[in-house]
């Protein structure tokens, strides 16, 4: 396979099968960020789990944020509409927003909902689920404390979930962050994977009701 000059140049910075500590890894990440835009820093880790039986999922508050402006859609009603708006939600509503989504509107990055709105949100599972946007109690995005969750998402809370190959992926900042901020974000998210706080649940057909 023919590689670009940029790819070839970046590849020379990393020795195959070598192991790097956090400091060396962050230095190489910053050295390899040669695009004309501010590249996103992402990490992928092979967990060594039986993906047919187990999912590892959870959330993590990055100490230095993600470097990205997060557009949040909140499903709420009553007094919680004002709470969501005050916390910084970009869009707040109910059936009106659900209809827009069903018509193909996706100008948002995260979705949160109060429990009493799940009958409305549940109908969107087929369109939000494949995009990783479906709110869930297991990631804290279905909650009565909607203002608090919106605030955390705005500051840099990331969600993670292992895929069907047993690998978990997460954003942990931007290439423009200094090496210390990147290191601290990466330590935070990897600690969240190891802490035992992620939910482990059966993926087998026998667990479904």
C-alpha cells in the first residue's frame, strides 16, 4: 500500500513494538501532529475481555477538557427546561426535537434526557444508537440532575464504551494542548477504565428480555 509523505514521516517517529512511557508518548504525539488543523488526540486500548459477554463503559471528567465546543441537546420538560438552558444546553425540548431528528437533523454532539422524557427519546434509538448519541442511565446522560450533567459535558466529560473486539476508545484532548495537559487527561481516562467504575454487563442473547 502506497503511503503519503506525511504518513511516512510520522511513522519514523515510532519504533515498531516499542513501549513508551507517558512523557515520551506525549512528546511523540505532539511531534507527529503536522496537519494544518488542530488534531484530536485519541487513545485505543485492548482490554483483553471477552467482548461477546462483557461491555466496559462509563464516563470520565478530563481535567483539561477536550478542547472541543460540545453542542448539547437536552430532552426535558417543566422546571427542568430552565435548568438545562441555564447550564448551557444548546437545544432543549421534547417532541419537537424528536421530530427534527427523525427528519434527519443532527446538529449536536451529545444528548441528555430526564427519565420522564425517555418514552419520547426511546423512539429515536434506531437513529441515535448507531451514532453513539443515545442517552443512557449507565453513562449518566439520563438523569434528574440534568443541569449538573450538562455542565460536566461542557467542561470535558467523555463517554467510553468497549467495542465488539474488546477495544475501548476515547478522545483525551487536542494536539495543541501542552504535553502536561495531555498526559494528565490521558492518565485520568485510563484510570477510569481500570477503576472498576465502568459497568460490566452481559452481551449475550440470554440476558435480553
